[in-house]
């Protein structure tokens, strides 16, 4: 090398990285046409790690602090180069910085419902979503498995891989647990802990550590949720006879204040009893099958009152349109 070439040679005396924003996991220090001067200063901040790579081989990893680059502080690189302990010449290596800060509020969710076999409801489709956080802990593994020689690598580029793998593991966990949906939805914290344990080895493979994983919601699609709500309503109603008596008792003070007074309440009571019998017969025909001869033909007023009550139950979602139509046809046939 000529004297002028040596004078023109560019050396690096200070190596450091200041993160300009969120979301960068790996950053390659610009080294083109530069060489690192013997005794240069390397500054690694508290939320960072630094990696030296020489001719494609990982040489040294530096933790937070200020480091003077010599043969003593670069033992692996010195060994790769076969330098004597007292070398003074500059050297050239790629330097990568890695952010070890917690990557917070990373969101995951099922883009489409997951079909599983539930103990209580049979085949159902579930949705789930939540948040997770992680940090980079092994720069060598992350460099070898993920980022490579790129100038930078961001959380957004990592997001798809982590989220889709998480959803796949969640589907397996749903199937393996055999826990009914109702119990699963009521124990989201425990389910989140199981999912975190299942995902930890996946993150470790990439040099990452999963810090937290939260399941915020497990739900059914709207049409299935409506069916579940009806089933819950029926469970709350319980004994239809007692429920009808309760409704009639609630209606008596209202009827007493209306035109006709308690006489109207008496008519309402008769209608309420027929409602209970009609509703019970619609939902449980065998239990409602009469053992005695059929009752006398009801009056048109009783039938109309019963239909009004049944229509109110249908409007509230307690009975379906089909059940209402069937009972309506039956009552009108009795008048015929």
C-alpha cells in the first residue's frame, strides 16, 4: 500500500448506536470502505447488545458498557485472524447492534374462527384475541436464524411469523385441553399461562424470550352466541310452572290498576295458567301429553289472551317463531 493510499484510508474511532424510534430489533453499523482503528471505542447502551462478525463468522458479543477494542477485548476475533497479541494494525469487521428492550403491546387474534369439538356443544367455531410482549436475549441466535446481514430488522417483519405460530399453537391447545368452551372462557388467565408455556420454545429458537401473554377474549361467532344466550335464558327460567306463576303475580298489581280491576286480573290469571301449559307442551310434548280426557273448548277471549302472552315471549326471545306458529295453529284449531 502506498503512502497516499494509507493517508486516504478511513478509520473508525467510535462505534455506537442511538435508536431513533421504536420497532428496530437489529441494526448493522455502516462499515463500507471503513476499518476499525486499534483502540477504538465501542459504546453499548443498557438496552442493547453488540455482535462482531468477521467474514461471515460470529466473533464476539459485547454487553452494555464502554469497550476499548484491543486484542484483549476481542479474543475470539483475534483468534480467527491469528493475530499476535501486540498487533497495532486496523481491522475490518461487521458490527451489529441489537435492541433488548421489551417489545410491548404486540397483538394477536384469530383472523377466522377456529373449529374445535366441544364436549357440550359439539363442533363449534371459536374466536380469540389478546396481547403479548417479548425481548431479544440471544443476538447470535437471532442473527443466525432471523436477521442475517440485513441493514436492519424490525418488529413488524417479525410480527407475522410470531402471530401465526401463536395462533397455530392455540388451535392445538384448544384441541388438546378438551375443556368446554364455557369453562375456557371463564378461565382466560389459566389458558393464557398454558399458551405461554407452549410458545416459549418457539421464541427461544429465534433468540427471543416471551415475557407475557394475555388472552383478552374467547368467544363464539354471533350466530352461535345467540344460540348460547337462548340456552342460558332457558336455564335461568328453570321450572316453567313457577316462572308463569311469578309472571302472573307480577301482573296482578298492574291489572288491578287498569279498567276492570281485579276482575281483569282474574282473566289474566286464567290466561297465565294456559300460557304455562301451552309453553310447556310446546317444549316437552311427551311430558305434556294428557292422561285424562281433553279439557273443554277454550273461549275466544282465552285463546286471544294466550296468543298475546306467547307473542310477548317470542318477542323476548324465550320461544322461537316456529314454536309460536305451531301453538298458534293449535289454539285456532280448537276454536274452529
